[in-house]
C-alpha cells in the first residue's frame, strides 16, 4: 500500500477539499476533509486550550533552542509531568550543548534515570550534543540535514522546525494521532510515520499562524480530555463536530 499524492480541489461552496489518493480500494481509503472543517477544529481546540491548556517551562518564549529540543527528546515515551519535575535539575546540571557533550555518558545516564529509557537516551543526547557543539549550536536549515543529526527522527525533526525555525510542522505522536483520528476519522496504516492520511491531516491542522499553540492544544486535549482509555466526550468542547463524540454522546 503506497500513498501517492495529496490533491487540493475547489467545491461549489468555495471550500478547499483535501483529497488523499492512495493506491488502495477507494471505498476504504479515499477521504475528503474540507478546509472549513479544519478551521473549525483549529478554532475549537485553541478555544479549549485558552481555558484549560497546560503550562510547562519548555513552552516559555525565552527558552533556548537547546532546552526545547533536548526536552522533546526527554519527552519521548515519558510523561510531560515527569519531565517537568526534573526539568530544572537536568538543565542546571547540563546548561548547554557544551556541558552535555563534555559530560561522561554515565553522568548523563544517572541524570536521566528518573525519566526512564536512560540507557537509550543518554548516548543519543551525548552524540547530538557533540554534533551541535561542532555546529556552534546552530541547527541546519534544510530538512535532510536536520534528519541526519543523531537521534533525529520524524517527530524531533518536526519539533526542530516548529520550535526553532517557526515553521508549521506537526508534533505528530500517538496522542495527536489519537485525537485527530477520533475527530476526523481513522488512519489507514499502523505506523504513523508512513500513514499519508495522518501526515497530510496533521500538516493541514497546524498550518496556522499559531502553529505551536495548536500543537500544544492538541497534545493537551489528548492528555486531559481525549485520553487513551477513557475519553471524556460528554465534557469535551469538540464533541458536536467530532465523529467519535457525535457517535458516543447521542
Ligand atoms: S468528543 Fe471525545 S473523541 Fe472527540 S475529541 Fe472530544 S474527547 Fe476526543
């Protein structure tokens, strides 16, 4: 199964329809999502986050690129609340790329132990720090060069573009995928990274002058309301237009 292209076209109402063409049976995988529906979702999720969104130190405007990118690596498979508890301690010990690059791997590992996955994350962080010191702390501009950095997969690459280079990129992880699928409809492939529907949808959803805030709003909604096991559809501000919410609250 291979995704081939995303093809925008105009409807009689003037709305842009995003057509996702896949090399599979059209009845199963040919989807239409209007630009109006995307805009409404953006408005609703931003409105909800304005009242209920979470506050984290790495979301502060003055945080350095070093801190926000290292934090995104720390957040992988670790709860945000856990990372928040160790945020100050970790960055006091390793305040910049140079400090991280010069620290022994065991020291980084010990600092990461409360966060989990320290055996995997410590060498990745140290290698990335070495590369960033050699680059004088500047991330490359071109995506293929960003992707060639140690520890940078699709998610971290998007995070670097979104948080350091102010490009509208999605922080598409399992939580964002869950919210988008419940609201707009399910993906086709198991692997988020290769599902052209989720990839296209997430990019369109964050294509906004508040791209960072929309990303955070979706992640917060996924953590607080549209939870994995027990979504609170009855209390959700998006339920009137959410496919899952409509089905479960009638
Ligand atoms: S209505 Fe339910 S499924 Fe839809 S976004 Fe809200 S919590 Fe998630």
